[in-house]
């Protein structure tokens, strides 16, 4: 089993944390996101995913969920 991080906004739209490092735009930190669960970064354990879901970023607002996926 692997885990992915989903971020749901108030508009019923879901983004997933993608591979890559945080990046800066106009002094604000952003986390790489993708609209497809198949392109989401896979984490080996739930604990690692939980820690990664606590990253700070301007685009990390909304309800954060950790989803278990078959790999």
C-alpha cells in the first residue's frame, strides 16, 4: 500500500501533492500540485504522508486528506 495527499477546496475541487520541491513565486512558497491522482506523489507509509501533509504553502488550504492507494 502507498499513500497520497489530497487537498479539497470549498468548490468541490481536489488537487493532489505532486513530485518535486516547494517553489517560490513573488516571495510566497507553493507546493507542487496536480489535478490527477495517478500523477500524485506516492508515500511509503502513512506517517510520512501525514508529515508531508503539514508542509506550509500558499496553495495548501482546504481540507487535507491522506488516501491509501493500491500500488
